[in-house]
C-alpha cells in the first residue's frame, strides 16, 4: 500500500496552502489482508507497541498486549480497533486498524516523517 503526499487546505487567514504533510494511507481491507498485516509486522518489523481501542469511545486498559493477542481481540470484536507501532525500513510506522460496517479500515502514517514536519 502506498501513500501520496497531501497538502493542507488554504487557511481562512490566507496562510500558505502548499505545506506538505507526511504521507498517509487510508484504505478499507478485508479479513485476509488484516491477517496478512499482522503476519508481516510479526515477521519483518520490530514491534514498538500495541494500543487497543475498546468498543465505544473508550480506550482499552493501559496494558500493551502482544501482537497475537491484539490480532485475536480485533478479529473477535473484543476490540473496536488496534494501533500497531513498529519500525520497518528505517522508519517508525503507526498503523491503526478499526472495524467499520464495510470491513476494516487501515490508516497508516510514518511517525518518523510526521515528527519531521515543521509547524508554521
């Protein structure tokens, strides 16, 4: 999955609109792709952390489950979403996977690049 660079909408105060944002990926994925994502991260990345999102608007407890437990909770519906933080290819990535009526939604951002963007 590749992501393109985005630009900010023009600000109401006339601020420049060409400020680059870090690339972001936002796609719908099916069950098999969710399974492959967890496999790929386990096999080819260095896991930094896992955050579970409880059903509703609350965050799950502060314990960081392992990758297999997070995968099982997401697939069983015990978690509304999971954020996977990992290092791969010299960057730190944050993948957020959430349940939607159409399947799963994956939002991926390079946390490394996001930190490099200079605020104006």
